[in-house]
C-alpha cells in the first residue's frame, strides 16, 4: 500500500541568479571571507564581480566599504582593527557587468601606510548596490582584508671613507709582494 500526497501551494524560492564577489567564496564559514594582506608597496587587488549566469541586460554594481563588517569581525575574534584611512586606498566604486557576460573586475589599490601607534588596519569591501534584473547574493557580498605593514625600524647608516677609492688599504690574499701564483 502506498500513499502519495502533495500540495499546490508550496512555496520554494530557488535563487537562480545573483551578483557576488567571487573571491568571497560562497560558504558558511566566516574565514573564507577574510584575507591577510601585507602592504610592503602599493598592492592592487582585482575583485571578480560575478553573476551565476549571464543576463541579457547590463548589471551595474556599486562597491563600497563596510565598517560594520570590521566591527563584527573584531567582536568575534577579540581584535581591534580600524578602517584604513581614506588616503591610503582607492576602490572602483561602480562597475558594470555587460549584457551577455558573467563577470567584471573592481580594483582595490592599497598604498603603503605607517602605524606610529601600532594601529591594526583593515578594509572591508562590499557590494553596496545592484541595478539590473538580479540581486546580490548575501553570503558573498563582503571581503575583509586584514592589513599588515612591514615593521620599519630606523637604523644608522655607516659609510666607509675608503668606499669607491683607489683600493689603498685593501689587499686581497695572494696579491701582496712575495706571493706568486703559478
């Protein structure tokens, strides 16, 4: 004996398409949206802004920064990262995924900075808005860069008074009088 039952009013929302940051990796783990970045010189990060499938119209994506994401990370990890001051970065704030394409690139440039008081800086990049027939995929709209500047220490420079001179006072082994090579 077998009984089958169904209902006509069941609501299943299938997300067929959406915009996301490819590097944020759709995941259930917060750590996949966090990247450590050493800033020894100017660093350019290319973020892939992607659709699950192409659409027949342009999709305009607005990028921004998200202090709340840094605050959430700090609360979860017992850290005290601050947003990197504006003069040390630039971000493509508007990008367009052309009709028929599945992706475009938003560039983030991070310039060297100082941490005179030991500040810990971060940049939380997010999809701030979407214009087009799709919405942002909420689990992959943020990417957090934990920034590290190389430790710089002042050192004394020593100059030799004989540097670049005639070589007086410098003698190679075997080059003096009485030494012969055969």
